């Protein structure tokens, strides 16, 4: 990319981030990672306790990016056809017509995805991986761009269905929101009083065509061989960690690389720094690990494992410029 192209891309992305930040207070890191996931062409799982703004973040990001937005409230009685769509008989024409489901959109918010049974969760697998759905032997492509932002509540277990490893692996990133600091929580309340309504309005900053151009710019980000090797070393180290039963696959190392390139674009660079890899290693790798039973029962998390690897696995020595 030329210097002017880098600046234009970074300026557009700063505008998107600022627009989302008007509605989502104190979630800069989560917004940055979610936007990087979309830029890298992937899907993002937002996981944390209720009331931290996961749904608001997804809706605000979709609006700022100018994408068609559909919210799918996941419940235990949700059927696969409720996601993909189904054939409906038209008596006047005596034919079956396909009626698209909510998955035919630009950004699908699968709210509380772990509340719907595995059969319905699996209906999203083909859409997320292949950007298409198959209903009764017929395949229907999903119009690009298509992204899934799913939310999950990790503290309730009654009436929930944990996501299988195959579906977790389809998410490019898993982002933990976290509680805001006191001053940012005060700002949330102050803004609510100032606008005198529960609704928040986020203006569209770009459109789907512009987003496609922004996504293509990520493919022009240069990556040094030492940085590529660092991504691979982190993934391979997870496979040899004594607390891990199944480590990150090559898809994990590729996820780190893709998101690191998107983070570089967000910072106005056309090259990746090792710090970009460190910034996204936990959300890109932690959900791809399976811990040994004795490790899991002792309270050690996959996040802690990746954090440990970031301190023990040597990488290229550079600093942000």
C-alpha cells in the first residue's frame, strides 16, 4: 500500500471506532479487537457476564460499518430452519419457494449462542466456514460481506449447551469484555442521563463496498519471516504445554497472523510488529485449547496458558514506533 492509502484506510477505521465509541463507553480494546476480526474477514465471539454491552457493541459496529444487521435470539427451542430459512409451499403457484432465514445478512448477531441446542448451533457451521447454507439438498450462497458476532454467557450453566470445539474454532477471535473502571462506568450513566432515552444512535460511517475495500487492504500488509515464525512458535508451544491436552492447530497460528495484520492497518501501518501478535494472541488462541481434566479442575484457564506462553516463547525484539 502507498503511504496515502495507509492514511486513508486508517482514517476511515478511526472514524468507525469513534462512532462506535459514542455508544459503547469504556470498551476500546473490545471494539478494536472486534473490528480487527471483521477486517480480517472472520467471526467474533463476545463472551462475558450479562450487562456489559456485548449486544450494544455488535449492533453499533454493524451500523457504523453500514452492514445489514439481523439479531437472532438463541433459545432452547430454536430450530436449524429458524437460522438458515426453509422451503414454503405456495398454493397459488403449486411450488415450493425458499424463504431466507436471518443468516442472510451482512452481520448476524447470534445472541446467547450457548442457549440453543447443538443441532441448531451446527446450522451456523457451514455458513460461517463456507459462506453458504444448504437446505434440502440445495445450496444458497450468502452475499458478502457476511460476519457473525455471537455472544455467550459463561456463568450460567442451566439450560445452556457449551459450544463444541469444531464451532469454537470457526470463530477467529473470542473477546472477553470485562468490567469497566469506575470513571468509565460513571460516564455510561452520565451519557444515559444526557440523551434522555435508552436508545443510542450510531451513524453509518462506511458502507459494505467500502468495508470490502478496507478488508482487501489487509492483504497488502507485509509480514516479516521472523514474525511468521513467532506466530507458529506460539501455536506449537501450546501443543507441548503440560496443562494442555489439545493445542492450537495451524488454523490458530493463521488466525493470529490474520488479526495481527488487521491491527497493523488499524494503527496506520502496512507491516506487522511483534506487538501486534502479542495483542491478539490470547483472543485468537485461548478458545482453541483443550485443557487436561486435572488442569481444568484446578481452576487454570486457557487464557492463563497463552499469557504464560507470551512470557516464555521468545519473539523478534522490536518496539512500537
